[in-house]
């Protein structure tokens, strides 16, 4: 979907993007090869330097940051799966606000392995763990997780693109919290943490500090599924949004760059 994107051209919104597609320009290379012939002169003249720079950015280390800065945050789902180094992130809070801003656990999942950073243990290693990623994927992280982490870590590295699944899924008709949407889509959690909520996570942390030997293990399991379950949700959201956009026009969506 990324190389079919024209929303980063000045003056182009969703309706005009679809008009560009309908004119027969469905890819950045189409734009350069046939845009002058098929599109209004103003659109082509404004778009040509942007599209040329976009194609160059695809080949250049660090180019994703340039592209991410051009696209609205609500459209960052288009970067997946063209860029595959995704880190799924979720935080737990409820600790002492004077220590790590109240953050108790940060969970990361790269699609294969969960890594967790715990206040009082290894939370200071989070910045190093975040490096080398292209996309950070969260649920409601734009309004909570990421601002909280920026407040705690002054120089925290965050990947250039952020896919907030809360809003991507809302566009598909799935509303409410993460657990509710998981149930709607029959994405399971183990029975041991199935009924837990964010408030339970706060209680578990307090129990851990009070000496409950098993509370932290349960909290970490809960947090682990907060990040593990983001992966199927991203696959669903990106796939259905792509099919919805291109399917309206009868365009195939084969391949990572479609």
C-alpha cells in the first residue's frame, strides 16, 4: 500500500487520492511515467518532487523517517508490511509517580520474543531495546503509552512510524478497549489472565511491592498478552484497510508494496 500512497502530496486527501487511482495512476512509478498525461497539471507539478523524493527515500537508510513525517499519523498503517521490523509495545502504570513516572512494566514483542522491562530492575535498558525498529505498534499508545514514556525518558528512541491500532480498528467498526475487541475477534488469552484489567495490573504491582511472591509473575503474563495480541490485530487492520481502499476500485493488493 505504501507505494500507492499519495496523501503526502500537498492538497491531496482521501477523495483526491482515489481520483488519482481512478485516473490510472496507482503507483509512485505510474505517477512519474504517466501522471503528466493523466492528472491535472497542478496535482502533477506539486506531486512530482514529492514522489521522486519518496522513491529515493525507500532506497536510503533513514528514509522511513522522512516518509513518516510526511504522512498523517492516522495513515501510518500503510507502512506495514513494506517495513517489517515492528515492535509491539504496551506499558503498565500505577507505581510511584516519582519513580519512572509511575511506569511499572514495559512490554515489547518483535513477533517472536517478548521482552519486559520492570521498574527497579531493568527499565533503564528500554532505550537500547527500542533501537533498530521501523514501526512501533500500540493500542491507544498515541494518547497514553508513548507520551508517558517520553515524559520518563528524555531522549528515548522511538521508531519513525507509529501504528495506533485503536484508531485503525475504529475505522473498521471495532470500538472499545483492547480486551473487548479481542473478544469480538476471538483472540484468546490464557485463563490465568483472561479476566484481568488495567486496574488489576495496578493492584498486582502493589501486591508485588508488599511481598506477594507470585504477583509480579501474573502481572508480566498479563502484560505479555497485551503485546502478543497486537500482532494479529495489526495483520487484520492493515489487511482489511488495504483491501477496503483498493477493493473499491477493483485494484489488486498483491505484494508488500501494494
